[in-house]
C-alpha cells in the first residue's frame, strides 16, 4: 500500500510537470499561428457559420477532417479564444495522453514501464509541440492511446489475457474510439485496421479468450462501420478533399523511393528527424541517442514475446503507425508519425525495464572477469552493474530534460524559419496589444489587409483576421492600414502608436506618407521587434494641413443640365457612409500630361461615424464624367470596420494614363462606394444637406498630349 501511494505521488508530480511544460509560454513561444493552425481556425469559423462537414478543403490539395474544429467551437465559446484559448484543447489532449501512456504501460507491462514511458513522453519535444498546436494533430496521440486502453479493458488484457465473459459497454466504447480517431485525422483509420488485425491475432495465436468475444467483436466492428458511414460516403463523393487523398497523392513514385522513405522513417527516431520548423527543431531526431538505443531493445523483446497478447497489441499498432510516414515520399513527417509516436515511449520503457531484468539475472561472469566478484569494496554482483545502469538512465533522462528545455524555450523559437512559419511578426503585435500598459490607440501597418472569405482557402488570410484570432481581449481597439498607400491619423491626430508588422516595411512608405512619419518618434515594446514601433502626435500638424487643403485644391459638384459650369463644393464635403472629404494635394495637372504617365493622388478623409464594412474610394479618368472611365483606382487601404469617429485617413493612389488616350482634355472624378464600385454613395450639399450627386470633379480638366 505504501509503495502504491509513493507511485501515485510520483505519477501525479510527473503529470503536473508534463502539463506545466505544455502550458508554459504557450502564447509566446512562439507567438503566432502556423499555416496548418490557420487552416484549422478558418474551418472553425466555417463551422461557427453553420457549415458542418466530414471534410473541409485545405487549399493545399486534399482536405482536413472536421471533428477537431467542431470540438473547438464550444470550448472557445466557454474559455475564450486567442493564442491560449485555441491551444487549450490540444494541451488538455496532451495531458490525457500522458495519463493514458502511464495507465496503458502499467496495465500491460507493469508500473516501471508506465513510469519510464510517462517521464520520457513528458519531456519529448514532438509530443509537447503537438500538444501546443491548434490543429487536429494535437488529438492523435490521446485518441490512439484511448483506443488501446479501451481495447485492453474489452479483452481483459493485462500482462496476460483472461477468458472472462465480455461486456457490452467496453466494446461500445471501443467502436466509438475507433470512429473518433478516424474522424480526427486521416491516419486514424489505421486504428480500426489495427483492432481487426489484433482480433485475427487473438484467433490464430490461440489465445485463451471467451468464445463470446467473437460476437462482441462483430458487434463493435458493425457499430464502428455504421458510425463511420458518413466518413466513407464523404470519401466516395468528394475523394479529392478527403484526408486520404493526401495519402494517395504523396505516394512514392517507385519501389526505390519506398525503400528510401522507409529508411528515412527509421532514421527519424535517432538520427535525422522532421525538418519542418512547426513540427520540430529542424532535423532533430525524435528521441535522444540513449533512448534511440533502448527503442530497438524494446522492439526485439516485443518480437521475441510476440505470442504474449500485450506485446502483440503494441507491435501491431506500432508497425501500422509507421506506414503513413513510410508511404509519404516527403518524409520524415512527425504528423504522419504521430499515430506511432506514443508507442515509442512504451518501447523505451520496455527497453529500460528488460535491460534491468537481464542485468539483474546475469549473475555468472565470464572466467576472465570473475575476479570482480572477489573485490570486497564492490557490492555483491550484479549490483555494481545495476547501479551503473541506473546511473546512466538517470543521467540520460536529466540531460534529455535539460536539452528539451533548451530546445523548446531558447533555440527553437529564436530560429528565423520558426518565426516565419508561425507569423510571429503579427503574434508579437497581438501580445503587445494584450499586455500594453497604456490606452494609447494603435495603428497597425501591414501590406496584407485585404479581407477574404475564410472559406477561400487558396487565398491568404488578412493580418487583421490573424490579430483577431491571436488577441485575448474582446474590444481591443486597433486600426490597420496598408501604409504603402494609406495612413490613419487617429482621433484627429492625437497621440497614437504606429506599429509595422515588419521593420523593412518602414522604408517602403512613399514620400507623401513618409512626411507624417518624420514627425514620429521610435519607441520600444517588450514584445515588439526593434524599429517597428513609433509614437506620433500630429494633432497640430493635421490642423495646419486642414487649413491649407482648401487653398491647395478645388472640387466641384457634378454639373446639372441647367448649369453652364459645375459649381464648386466648399470643404469639407460630406459623403454617405460617414465619410467627409477634407481635401487633396495638388497632383500636377496644371500642365499637359503624356499617355503612360502616372498621376499620384493624396486625399484626406475624416470619419464621422460608423463606416460600412466594405468601404472604398474611387478615382476615375473620363473625357466626360457621364462616360465610362478610361482608367480608375478603386480601393481603400484601410480596414473600415475598425475606424472610429474623428479618424483621418491619408490615402495615396495612382491613376495611370493609358497609352491609347487621344489628345484632348480629361477630367478626374472622386467618390466613395460600399462593397461594389458601382454602388456609389451620395455626395451631400455642404450648405443644405441635399444630395448633389455621387461623385465630385477634381479640379479643372487637363490636357493629355502625345509626346
């Protein structure tokens, strides 16, 4: 009883340690989401919109099973989203994996195997990275181990197998576990194959089981097939978006590639692992050298004892789990090996315990070494050998734990390829917004602000969408703009922070907008890259500019049929959508222009209230305003959903004169639209508030002449 209590205490402490390393710095290490995680989050949004499917198109050839994303919806609704919320499902799954690896190891091979497997898996780099991943791969290990645990219950399997009368409940749970594992990830279908092979193994190796077990197996498999029918039908109806399609497309080209892939899979355990920075510290093997030696020991022992049903089950599932990575020509891929990964740690546990047993039973030394037994300072043989082996195991585990923390918390997140893969440039901004000490409004400058449908997997998601997914606060008021074409001076130019997603983007800001940045002062933030953050107080400068613009530019209402000439519109000019034109800077049409010339247009807009979601600004080139334009620009380089009252937009656009223009006068028109450029918003009379049209004339007509 006392030893059992000590064991439970040790296991509890190890589980807490394993949970701790999976949770520690999960939002900052690295700060961001990988492409696979982003795909999963897009599917979560699709599920929230009510579209429930077995498979979802991943946009990269093949599809993704949807059960993981379906589970994410209620969990994030309950605990919140953000970098932490979206990863909690995987972290909980990692904790369940640790508990099950111990439970399975103890039940099938004894307490020592369970404890060793728990220790090594707790501090394995791939199991920790997988658990910290907001993607289906985080649930493969717990689902596989749960299926093995339930199978051991159904078959009364311990270190031996017992011919007791089978119960219905474990077989029902076994069918559910097989189906759930299959719906999580395409490699999960192998667990059903593994159970079928194990049933055949029990029959043909003549294990002492109850006759009724075969009827219960038929019941479990029938139930699994019925529950798996939606999966099968979806594969048949839309094979190219199923996870199995990836398995088919990545097949080896010939037998030599198959052998090469098999060699890479085997070497991944102890020589050269996955090179993908979202799976691994590139090329680091799955386990350390010492553990890599123990794996073959565990495999050999299991093969020798293959007739014992506990070893038979582990061998069948382990070798099946190797097949996906052997089959993929682009391996080694730890996501393909995720099915077999937890069994590696069971084999390490078997290797340690069986090596200890072999050494303990080796009491007869060779003739040349028997003098060791006569040394009084040595303990009775083979205790010195056991002490040496135990010391090696403890030192190896200690070194592995030190190496693990160095790799996970120091080396891996600082690698440029890791930071690029996880979009940490956006993640660090999210951390800054979450943890900043002031309420100074923030403008995020990013070239990737074009919002797309989350279901359009072939198009990259916008940075503002990424920020929304990464942030933990509900109403963190940031604005975002493509600062190569637009700046937003927040709250009428009051003190604000400008943060670029990349320090190199600062140099790409064009001169008309750079003039405002010259008024800013750089500042540093705990989570921000050096050279990306600036503080700007432009209230006085903007007020001065507001007084200058009416003197620098003129706009006219559209000419009515009763008017000989268009009537000038006094600034500021109010448009629909709570947009007000403050003016524009002269663009050089006071002289003749040649075809092919590009006209830079800097316009100033004030936001007077909530703006439409798909707000845009157009500038068009006409010979007469009523005719179709020869050239136009339609864009607002700002996320209009996030604009606040009194924000001022400084927008730069270019209209390029076509080479085919005739020599004659031309006119530029300016307006605002909602969603579609044809859906133009009205222009209101500054004095009366009446609608005066749907565009303004920008200055007088100008000549285009042939060079």
